[in-house]
């Protein structure tokens, strides 16, 4: 699954894949594979994207992180006494 939002964030910031890779401390090949959906970013790299773009990981990588937040159980949880 191609990660178009991650690519659009980079492009909107005026960065090439090489420039983003340099800022994140990773290879341009890794950036390309993340954007094309061929690789999942490690938690460390996902955090670097979060810091770079100022958005939560579930917005940048919804295919990976959106399902990790279980709002049903959060909303129905009993209060802690």
C-alpha cells in the first residue's frame, strides 16, 4: 500500500527524498520504500517522522498505527477508583 500522505507531507515541506533522509538520519532508499509501502518504518524512524512533521504517527502512517488505538474499550472503560 502506497503511503501517499507521507509523500505529500515531504513534498509540501519542499524536501526531496534525499533531503528528508538526511534530516532523519536514514537512507534515501529507506524513505522511498516507506513511501511506496514496501517497508514499514521502525518505531524509531516513525518517531523521527512525527518530530519532523509535527503530526501523530497514526496520521502519517494510518495503515500501521490507526488500528492500535482501541477507542471502544477506552470509551467503555470503567472509571478507576
